[in-house]
C-alpha cells in the first residue's frame, strides 16, 4: 500500500494507477478469487494519491503519513465489505477492530523509514569513501 501511495505522490495519477494495478496483480496471487478486486482497489489508491499530489506538500512526512492512513482505511473498508458479502455489520465490525491499528502503524513506520533509511545509507557510503 505504501509503495502505491508513494508511486502516486512521486509520479502522478497515471504512474500510481499502473503501479497499483501491478502490485494488485502480485498481491492477488495469494488470493486468486480476489485477483481483480486487489488490482482495482490498488489502482484507485494510486490514482487518488497522484490526484492529491498537486494540492499537498508531498515531501512532508506528516502529510505522507496521513495519506497512507486514509488510503489504507478506505482500501480496507471496501475490501472487507466486498469479501464479507453475507453480513455488512460483521464486515464493519471486523474493519473497526483491525484496520485503524494497521493504518496507524503503517502511517508511523513507513514515512519514518523513508526519511531515515536514505540518510543511514548515505552516511555509510560517505564513511566507506573517506
């Protein structure tokens, strides 16, 4: 999910949609019965992230965290409602119990890793050269 959001933020709606589609295909291999659903949802996530990029400061980690959390919550809500077709209330309860915690954790860890890892590897490279 974070890869698709970052692809949309850096490359725009088209690139985000394409990356989302291919990540959805790969992710759908684990659950072949939902192959098309993941491709569609992640394409929409990539498009949404790319569409918001002219309106927001894409490089700010806080904005990235909010976008990742919102996109993950929307993705999970649609997915759980489609997968649990038999009971909307059960699907909603499942989403309330599990999705906000996953969205919060992802929204904290991914932007932090994106901000920290290049600096760590950049410093390692400088030390090796000098």
